[in-house]
C-alpha cells in the first residue's frame, strides 16, 4: 500500500462559480464551533475537504487547494489528522459543553 504524504494530498472546496468566499476575520471561533455552527456562514476559517464527494452541497463549483500559493501567501493549513487530534483533545480535557461540541465536530470531520 502506498503512503501519500500530507504535502501530496489534495484538499478541495466547493463554493460559488465566481470565486471562493473569503473568511471573515472578525468572527473568532474554535475549530469545533466552525465545523458545527458555521455551515454556510463565514468565520475566520475556510473549510477544505480531502473528499470532494462529502462537500457536494456547499456550492456549485469545485476548487482544489493550491498548496504552493497558500504557502507563498503565508496562510496556514491545518491538516486533517491535526484537526482530528485537536478535537479528540477537547473531548478528553475540556468542559462538558466544549466536549459535546467537539464530539459533533468530530463526526462531521470524519
């Protein structure tokens, strides 16, 4: 079985045909809040997916993340495994409301 490094995996986004909706940097939230509460709303995060078929309802046009451009413009990408690890950490260590939100977010993310 071939192992694909993080740098070789493609991430995708669906959005409107006229371009990607920019993030709203004024809306501060956690990863879990973004995943659970921000469906269709803008936050400081822009969601991407490893599986284009999972995000078919989020717009009419497919986009592929351009990693080199992302890096050259000093944007951050939270890799899928890192995000999953963050959510699992919240489930183990935070207060009940945060844990419940992280459990829902983990379901969506996996």
